C-alpha cells in the first residue's frame, strides 16, 4: 500500500512552466470557497533550503549527489519539522499546496545522479493526494526564462531541461494509482490553466 497524504497538493513542472503563479491562484480560489489553504515551496526558505539556493545561484559549488542529499534533507525538514512542517499544517486543518516536491528531485537530480540513487533518497516521503503537472514544451520554458532577464540558475539550460522533461515523463507514467494526477497544457493562458486546475481539484476534494 502506497503512503499518501490527504489534503496535500503538489504542483510540478519545468522551470518556466508557471507553477508559482498557479500556486497563488489555486490558494486564492480555494480560500474563496472556504478552504484554509497554506502555500509553501521547495527548496524552502529554511537554512537547508538556503544552502540549496546558494548551489543553484552558483555561489557554492558541490557534487550532484551532495545536492540531491541536500534537497532530500530540506524535504525531510519541510515535511516533518514540528513547528512549521507540512504534517503539522495538515494536523492544524490546513490544505497544504506545495510548489515542487520529491518529483522535482527525481526529474532534476535524476539527470546528473544515478536515478535509482535519487529514488532511494526519496523513497520514504509520502505522495500527495493530488499532483498537478503543468506540461510545457522546453522551448516555451526557455523563452519565458529568457524574457525574465534575470541571472540564470544552473539548471536553466536547453540540454539539461530536455533531460528533466524526459525524466518527468518517466516518473509520471509510473505514478501510483492512489495519486490523483492532473496534467494541464502549460501553453494555455494563465487564466485558462487556473480554470482547468481549480475545476479538477474541486472534483477530487469533493469526492
Ligand atoms: P524554483 O525555480 O521552483 O524555485 O526551483 C528551484 C530549482 O530547483 C528549479 O530549477 C528546480 C530545482 N529543483 C531540483 O532540482 N530538485 C528538487 O528536488 C527541487 C524541489 C527543485
């Protein structure tokens, strides 16, 4: 039996897919109909997450495996921290919505590390009740990242993102049936994506 967490929703997608925008939209729409939702993200803003961000910005260089371990350590804290962790939020009757979770590690760290090793590092984390995947072509993501005009992070490159894309496809094909997967076309407008996402999420939550 697969371990899933009710009242836990995860958004995933390539860099530039728009998960952060949709996370806020989803919270707004669900709160309007009476849910008490709590949005969060990985890497987190806690100390381990900050260390991860310093690797992403290129300030701290380490090995792919050390980075994979840091992501999973950040996730362990994100999930189980007694003060602010996801489990605590759910116990406090929040509907938790996270921008990224361990599927990102499988897709991203799976490129430069042994895939099975990354699975092993993440195998004890519960799956969410709902996984929303914003499926966006690599080229569309790259042009959105370019148009931001910000300094690029280490993963925001064509060849790398194509491999991440392949890993996401592999991971989603093998998702346990207990997880409710919502895949949305990321080339639609922000409003269209929000409409589809909210409709599908409500259907599952109201089952
Ligand atoms: P963000 O752009 O959503 O803030 O995420 C930061 C980057 O970290 C993004 O390129 C995806 C990457 N990432 C991983 O490589 N592995 C992980 O486990 C997570 C959560 C994010």
